[in-house]
């Protein structure tokens, strides 16, 4: 895919706190911060574990799998260059279902998404960011 | 609690007034001061939500500093900021300040000018990251939403609505009643932005914004300012307030996707009063998006969890005239304009004082709830006629 063919997306500002999440896709990995003491996955990433208040935290590779907890088909053209319709979803991580990612469901029709759908992370590079999207497990 | 709403005021309200937001604010403040029978020199407290903010454009008018300075107030206490239990958190704090004796008369205000800020550019004009060239990068919590084309609470609330539909069988036809009820009431409110009749067919056929929410499920960006004065005594008593939030303070990490922070604020309200939901005569519940109102109805115990759709079905229960629980009697933000929370409190006070004119709820209502906020924001007040 050429860069010119990509839709417009507002990208995150990369920092030492979030770089693991937004660049893991370069290696095909969905990385989430994890407490090395109690093994709790921490998202969004912060410097203290909310489960045990531990400070020894490090990014780890998740399974990349999850389940659609809920979704919406967005029809509103919020940004020139990002054409609706597209699906916005909250995906529960298989590794820790109480933790969700807001994302887009790609790789299927917008009408094919359902609550409970098994999905897997896929990545698209925009500049120095690899945005994690999710696609139906069956299609990956 | 020992606090009262002693006066209310409101500026002109419109889709696009092209007037300075400070001017609108002062109009509302002066009207509230006069309504309370006070003089500017009596005001010794000032409170607002969210305070001065440059971004997003139009989301807030003047902050504490500008209003303080223009009115040349002599303050003993003030508060402004957005880390609060919803938009009405600024009023709730004022109640606490009065009860604690930190101030006698607190002027509270909320100003929006989102209509003018958008001008003729539409919603995308005020979206973060839009129109700023390719270099803009998202920080903070917005970084988790903007890369996915999900910049709006319309997207986030839609996902809660979708989950509610999924778990409880709630339908668009049921949810429509929030919008239809608001429009019926707005027809009787001369200040409402949209007053033309709306039918169920209109609702079902209008364009989708973010499924299952359509255009008429989303409030209308407007210009206007609302002010209220909190004092120790007044024609409307603050019986109880509520600010609880027990889950993660987040749009997408909240534990139960059929509720929001309002679940906790709603339930907690009844722990501070001998009144019960059955005692309430009129409710003014936040409708930045229609689903939020349905969720407040459940959270406050006016129906059971998951039963909100059935409760509002057909609109009979929530009708202004003859309903068991008249709702959003001014039209709500869906039809009367997005005054961002304060409009509901203003309307509750007007109804309890019996001065709502054509839209007055019959039967001399004595108890009202005003509630504001969705997602991780929630705060509510139980009010009684003094």
C-alpha cells in the first residue's frame, strides 16, 4: 500500500510510556505494559500498577487475540480523508478481559461485526506508528 | 443539606448567536442575581465548569477569572475546573461551600458557544487534529481514540447503547421516545432551538451518526449561558446531592458497558435522603445523547436495570402532561440546545417554582431531580420546593 492511498488518521505522539504499544506492530506484536510483580496487564500505560501498586513494569507481548465487547458503525465524516462507514469497537483482551482497547474492526464488512466476535490484532504502518486494528479471527 | 437555589438566569440561546461568550455569561449572571433578589455586592462565591479552555473551540466561555474581574466581585470562595463529578459538580461544590459557611451566595455559571465556533464548517471544524496539518499528534487519553476515527462522545456513547441493546433487547423505537418527548416539550419552550414537530418516522429515517445513534439522538451545538445562585435559603431546597464513581474513570475501561458513572451517582443519591424515587414529580436528565437519559432513568431507580427501554416505550410514562415521570420538560439538549448540564438544573428550578409557563408540569410539582454527565462524568441533585 502506498502512503498516498492511506486514509487520514490522527497519530499518537510517541513517548517512552507508549512507544511499546504503538510500534510493536513493526514486529507483528501487540504489546501491553505488564506488572512484573503481580502479572497484571496495565492499559493505558502508567508508572504504577493499579492492582498491586508495584513499580516494576515492562511491556510484554499479548496473544493479540480478543473479543468484541461492543461496537458502533460510524457514519459521520469527522475528518476529511477518513471516509465512513467504519466500525469502532471496544475489544476485550484475551489475556485480561477486563482490559479493553478501543479500535477499528477491519477485514470484514461493517455489517458483519457482532458482540462476542473473536478478533485478532493486525497492524498498519502510518509514519513511525503501527496502529493496531482487529480483524475477525477467521479471516486472519 | 442546608443549601438552596435562590435564583436562576439564562442568556439568549441560539444555534449561532455570533456574540462574545463573556457577554452571554454576564447576561445570565445578572439575571440570576436579580432573580435571587440580590445585588452584585452580595455575591461572595463563584463556581463554574470547566473553566476557561481554548480547545475544543466553543466548549467553554470565560473562566472564573474573567467573570470575577468584570463583575468586580468580592469573593470569599471560588472554584473552576473540569476534574469534577460532571458539569453540575460545580454547583454541588457550591452547595458544600455554602453549607460549610465558606460563602453566603455562590454564583455558578456554564457557558458554551459551540455553534458559533463551528460556524459554517460543521462538526469537523472543532474536532481535535482536524485542520492542523499533518504534524498534529494526539496526547493523553485522546491518543487511544483519535487514531481510530473515534473523536466524539457520539462514538463512545453509541457503544454503550449498542451493548444495552444487546443485553436487554432495547430498540431504536424505544430510544426514539427520548428525542420525541424532548421535541414535544421544546414546542412549548420559546427559547428552544428546535421546536418543529418530530415524528417517529422522522426519527427512524434521519441519517445515522454512529449506530445505533442517529442525528436526533445527538444534542445540538449551541450558544448560551446559564447561571444559578446557591444560598442558604431560597425557593428551591437542595435536599441531597450525589457524586459517587466506583469504577474505573474511563470511557472504555468502565466495568459494565450498559451503565456509566451515573450508575453510582444515581444510586448514592438515595442514601442521603428519606425521599424515594416514587416521591419525584419531574426529572431533568442529561441528554447529550439520548441513551444517557435512558441510563440515568435506570441509575436513579425510576425503573429496573435494563428496563429503561420498556419504561419509555410509547412515551406515556415520561410525558410532561399526565406522565408518571415528566422528563426534560424544556426539550433537553436534544431540542432546546446543548447548554451542557446547567439547562437541566435551570429547568428543574423553574418547574418547582411553578413559573414554567406553557410547559409547566401540572399538579404543582414538589420534588425534582437534575442530573448531568455521561461516561466517567456524573453528578445529580435532588431538589424540593421550599
